[in-house]
C-alpha cells in the first residue's frame, strides 16, 4: 500500500439539556486508513464496535502528538508503553491498516 494522504475532520459537539453546541473541530491526517484499522479491531471481538472506534481514533491522535513532541519529558516517559500497547493491539488485530509502515 502506498502512503496516500488521508484527511479526516473531527467535529465535537456537546448535547446538554436538549441543546447541541459545537465544542471544537479540527482536521487530522496521515497515511493510515482509520476505517481499516477499526474493522480489524472490531473483528477481534476484544471490544465493542463503539469502543473499537474510540480506541483506534484515540491511539492515532495520541501517537500523532507523541511523534510531534518526542523530546517532551512526559512523552519520553510514556512512549515505550505506548509503543508496546500499539504492537500488542496490532498483533491481536492482524496488523494495522496495511500501510507501508506496518513493520514499525
């Protein structure tokens, strides 16, 4: 698979007292196919479909921030655990999204 750029838009809204209010929105991109990653995780049965989606999105966002700030002391301390967790999830799900960085 090539490193075709994927682009996603997140629109976070809060529903309170029957009113919907936008809290934040932002774009997120990369070469990973989030839909493929979610389907693979859902297929394992480890988590509900809803929680599989949340976990994949959360991990991708966390990984993105960790890559942007590798010298941050909190990231440095957490990075080995994050990498081990991601490898464990990938192993159980039969890989990530099938992209060219699959072996990393």
